[in-house]
C-alpha cells in the first residue's frame, strides 16, 4: 500500500484498485455492506454523540489477511495442543506454565479490553475491528472481526496471543535474519511466503500495528538450531527463526497506530482520512501514535545493549548486558525446552531457555479473570491460583526493577530523583488510566506525620494529584474531532478516535533525544527532558518541624477515573459494568510500591536554597527564577515566592 500518494487529488478512489488480493476482496464486500449501516446508525447512543462513520476499508492494513476457510492459512491451534510436552515440568519454567497467567495469554479475556472495545464501537463504526486484530489475532485470522464486536469471538479465539500464533510469525524482511528450515534445508522457508504477499501488495513496511505475516502452515518457528528431534509430527516443520530473538518481533504489536488518522506534516496535527478507503500511505509514522513502546526502545541506548552491574534483568545471563524486549521480558532460565529432557539424551537442559513470563506492569487483571470463572474452569486454562500469584509476584518484581529513586536535601527542600531503568518510557504502552506518582510523608521529631503529598485513599481509590508529580500520558480529542462527534474537546478516554496527546511526562529511557522522539511521534508534551536525560527530579518544600521524609513511588494500572468512564459511557452492553465490578472485586488496582526510601532532614538554613552551605548569588538566582511560583525559594513556606522571601534571603547573605 506504500505506493499510493498522500495527496488527496492523486489518491485513487479505490486504494485496492488494480490489485486482487484474497481477503481484501472479502473485506471490501463487507465494507460496502456496512457503509450503509454506518450512515443509518451514525447517531450513536448517549448524549447525541455522532459515531465516526468508518467502514472496514478504513481499518484495512497489509500483512496476512483473514482466511475464514482456514484452507490457505491454517487455523491457529489452541495452546492446549502444546501442553503435553511444553508444560508441567520444572518450577515455573515450562512455556505454558508461565505464559498462561500473563496478559498476553489473557488478552482476549481481559474484561477491561472488552469494555474498551464497546466504547471503540460507539465512537467509530466497527472501531473494534483493529482491536481484535492485535488482542485476539487467532479470531481475526478466522474472520471473526468484521463487526468489530467481541460477541462474534468464539472458542479458541479467547486463547489470546498463543503458542501457535507466535511460533508462526515470519520476519517480513528477507535477508540475514530470515529463517532456516530444520535438517539443513538450504532455501529460506520465508521466501515463498514473502513473495506471495508482495505479489498481492500486502507486504507490510514499517514495524507495528499487528500487521503480522503468518506462516500459512502450522509450523514451529523458534530460536534454536540444535533441536535434536522434531516431535511435532510430519506436517509441523521445525524452523529456526532468528526473528524470534529480535525486538521487531514484539514490535509487531507493541507499536500501536490508529490508521483512521493521517499526520499533517505542516501542522504536526492528525486529521481524519477520507473515509471509506484504507490509510493512504500505510506508513505507521503517518498514523496517530497511540503506543510507541517499540519505537521508544529503537530510539534508546538499549538497541546496542546496556550493562547492569546488579544483573537485575536477563535471568541466567553471564554478563548482565541486556538489549531486546526478550532479554528483559523473557529472561533466560536453566531448563529443558520440553519435558523429555528429564529422561536424558537426545534432549538436554538449556542454559538459555527463554521463560515465557512476559511480566509487565498489570497487577490485577489476570486475577480478576480467574475470579470471574469457576475455579476448575480457570485451572483448566492454566489460571490456577498459585500460577496467578507467581505471575503477580514477577510483575511486582519487574516494576521494582523498572525504577530507582534517590533523595537529597537542598536547603529546606527535598529533591526526589526517579531514574528509568527500563528499555522504553516509564511507564510505557497503554496510555489510558495508567499512572505513577510520588507519595511523601513528612514526619516530626515525635514521629508524627505533619504533612503528606500525593495522598492515595485505598478505599475510594482517589489520588490527590494537585500537590505531587504524576507521571502519565493524557490523550484526548482535538476541537476538530470533538465538533464532528459532538463530544467534548480535551483530555478523555476515547482511544479509538483520540487524535491528540495533551500531556506526556513519562520518563524517557537511556539514550533519549528530543529529535529522535519527535520523529516517532512520542516527544514529551507539556513537559521537557534534556537530550540524554533518563531521570526526573521533583522538589518538595519541607514543612516546619519536619525532621524526616518517607517517599514512595507508586504505579497503578487502572485509575478510578478510567474505570468509571468505562462503566458510565457504555450505552451498548454490560461490559463496562462487568469491568468496573471486576476492578472493585480485585481491590481497585491497588497501587504497587516501586521504590520507597526515608531521609533525615537536617535543620538547614532555609535561605541556602541549593544546600551548598552558603547563601550567595546562586541562591538568589534560584529564588528569582521561581518568582511568583511555589516551591524553591519559598523560604517562609507561605505558598508563593515573593518579596518577603527575598528579604529573608538577603538577611542571611554570606
Ligand atoms: C509431542 C511433544 C510436543 C508437542 C505436543 C509440542 N512440542 Fe514443541 N517441542 C517438542 C520438543 C521435544 C522440542 C525440542 C526441545 C529442545 O530441543 O529443547 C520442541 C521444541 C519446540 C520449539 C522450539 C523450536 C526451536 O527451533 O527453537 C517450539 C517453538 C515449539 N516446540 C513449539 C510448539 C508449539 C507451539 C506446540 C503446540 C502447538 C508444540 N510445540 C507442541 C515437543 C513437543
Ligand atoms: C499479536 C500481538 C502481540 C505480540 C506479537 C506481542 N505482544 Fe505483548 N501484548 C499484546 C497485547 C494485546 C497485550 C495486552 C493485553 C491486555 O492487556 O489485555 C500485550 C501485553 C504484553 C505485556 C504485559 C503488559 C502489562 O501491562 O503487564 C508484556 C510485558 C508484553 N506484552 C511483552 C511482549 C514481548 C516481550 C513480546 C515479544 C516477544 C510481545 N509482547 C509480543 C500483543 C502482542
Ligand atoms: C531493560 C529492560 C527492558 C527492556 C529492554 C524492555 N522492557 Fe518492557 N518493561 C521493563 C520493565 C522493568 C517494566 C515494568 C515497568 C514499566 O511499567 O515500565 C516494563 C514494562 C513493559 C510493559 C508494560 C508497561 C505499562 O506500564 O503498562 C510493556 C507492554 C513492555 N514493557 C513491553 C516491552 C517491549 C515491547 C520491549 C521491546 C521493544 C520492551 N518492553 C523492552 C523492562 C524492559
Ligand atoms: C508472544 C509470542 C510468544 C508466545 C505467545 C509463545 N512464545 Fe514461545 N517463544 C517466543 C519467543 C520470542 C521465543 C524465543 C525467545 C528468545 O530466545 O529470546 C520463544 C521460545 C520458545 C521455545 C524455545 C525454547 C526451547 O528451549 O526450545 C519453545 C519450546 C516455545 N517458545 C514454546 C512455546 C509454547 C509451548 C507456547 C505456548 C504455551 C509459547 N511458546 C508461547 C515467543 C512466544
Ligand atoms: C497493534 C496492537 C494493538 C491494537 C491494534 C490495539 N491494542 Fe490494545 N493493547 C496493545 C498492547 C501491546 C497493550 C498492552 C500495553 C501495556 O500494557 O501498556 C494493550 C492494552 C490495552 C488495554 C489495557 C488493558 C488492561 O487490562 O489494562 C486496553 C483497554 C486496550 N488495549 C484496548 C484496545 C482497544 C479498545 C483497541 C482498539 C481500538 C486496541 N486496544 C487496539 C496492543 C494493541
């Protein structure tokens, strides 16, 4: 699709004209039918909202296309067909035993996702189509996404991003990292697949958007070239795939772009495409950048590897250097690749068996999914309570490895530095409802709390945001899309039609540059980081009488505001209420402490603003810099830096 021009006058009326692609023909037929539906139903539910009248064609993207027949592209097999050999051995090392209790395995059962897809369909006609492509790729390939509705998913579609799917992903780029067939087949097994797609104009360029290329046959593609014996049956070829060790493999889905928008190169704003046709350039860089985890990584030092002296990432790794997504999210363990290694040769224990733990940041949804089932049902899909708890413990450990915090006293202020140790922004990924914040408790000589900043109430799930730093990304609607839909302009949770980042102060990773992040559509918004800066500082003025401070950095997956939105905005079905109740039942996404530390505060001369032991011109500069503001320079702690503070500073001069 990359050949078509961005210029409306040059754009062919039918972007697929001249090309007969299997799958796209089906898509077009359905699109024609649903275009009529869209005009009829354009006025969607509550509050006179006008649904964006998108059609299936608007969501078309290259890559392997759905094949409902399962003839040209073999249906994705259930993970249960792998358990006999790839589960039930070792302690939390077998692929199935770790994968099953992760968000990747549960991506299609996730109640928050169900609720968000309902909103997507309210906001844009068939808006859920693209969501299903990435969260339930088996169902998408089986052709169950044409209405964009979860209600059309069935049976194994709920197996999420599973074994058979991932182990059939093909590197879309032919070259040094192409796959090699088992038993010395010299020809790359990728070539015929790539050539066929290219001939249909379906070869994706650029990483992301779930524009995956799937091996049409039910093969087993994996990293190892020394598997002693293929026990998968004659039809299931074993293929050595270097792609499975590359970040691009994960980037296929961990870079999310909304194809209904195009970037206006002059203004930098995003505008709705002419509807009823596929995205004119199909270049992810021209689409609205909802998630940029892979691109953030690509624009970081991790591309070349980063050494951690404390070996906090990578598992059984000799040198402590990590680079790829897999290095950190699939740490190496000493284990067999299948259960037969326990019986000895020809199978053997590997020192670098990738653990399928995919630990990220979500601490409550997997437990909520188990809670929504009968215990024996949950046990059958690998969601036994111990597995769920072990996965949650790994996630908490991951969060704690993700940041470091240091506290210093500067004059009468407390400086809190948070350093991002991850390979992307902290936090990264899904923007809606996710946040990280600083909680500070100042205590006096009697060990009583004299003041608290960033207070969070576990019962109400309400956070005091006004007096602390909250790390987050706020997306929302520009005035243009607000006018079209009748919704309010500004920050909001309408993911499927969001066309603007209103705020983004998430901390960049090592190697950050403003130009690099500008180029991937992920520069800070309403906040600034200098090139190379992968930490952030916050100053808190210590109140009178404070002799120590306890500071905690918290992460929360799903805020109350987001969950209430999913419940209250839903005018179509019960999924919003189900998600909200699941959230309440699982403890309202209890915040996780990523770092916590205590500092003793010495009674400093409050006029020595930079804490260097002398009141001089640099303190004066700090005060003048913040004139009229709060915080630094507010020597008398009356909430504003003004003439009385200046007088105090001059009094203590020298
Ligand atoms: C009858 C037993 C059996 C079943 C069932 C089975 N596998 Fe395997 N698989 C093995 C053995 C044995 C190995 C080799 C392990 C080793 O060498 O460490 C293996 C290796 C693999 C590899 C690694 C290939 C490489 O080159 O790195 C992948 C990927 C894989 N299996 C995927 C699957 C998937 C997906 C399923 C289910 C659809 C599955 N297997 C079902 C026995 C099985
Ligand atoms: C087919 C698309 C797809 C591919 C390929 C994919 N992911 Fe994911 N991943 C997802 C989706 C969708 C979710 C979120 C599911 C949810 O929250 O409901 C997810 C969730 C995750 C999470 C958990 C996030 C959290 O909040 O806890 C991690 C970690 C992760 N993926 C890492 C990886 C890594 C590493 C790879 C490559 C080895 C990878 N993913 C490949 C689609 C994909
Ligand atoms: C240096 C180690 C490291 C690398 C490399 C890395 N991650 Fe992460 N990732 C982390 C840590 C630690 C966390 C937990 C803290 C957080 O939420 O960011 C995390 C969190 C995540 C999350 C959940 C984020 C959220 O807040 O919801 C996703 C999704 C994810 N990573 C995907 C990826 C993908 C995809 C790649 C490769 C492009 C990657 N990671 C590379 C360490 C890493
Ligand atoms: C998100 C994609 C993804 C999913 C889902 C997934 N895998 Fe993997 N798997 C990978 C990647 C990537 C590697 C190689 C990682 C590396 O070496 O750094 C791998 C490696 C393997 C290996 C090679 C290890 C060895 O010793 O032979 C086996 C076996 C395997 N997977 C089986 C499975 C099974 C069984 C499931 C389902 C329970 C599964 N995988 C689910 C991505 C996935
Ligand atoms: C190209 C892949 C992709 C597409 C398309 C996609 N997502 Fe996701 N989604 C992800 C990934 C990856 C994550 C996990 C990131 C993280 O945890 O930070 C995620 C996370 C989420 C979450 C958070 C789930 C939770 O438990 O907190 C929701 C909700 C969600 N997506 C809704 C949607 C909706 C609605 C759509 C369609 C409008 C959609 N997604 C389209 C990849 C995708």
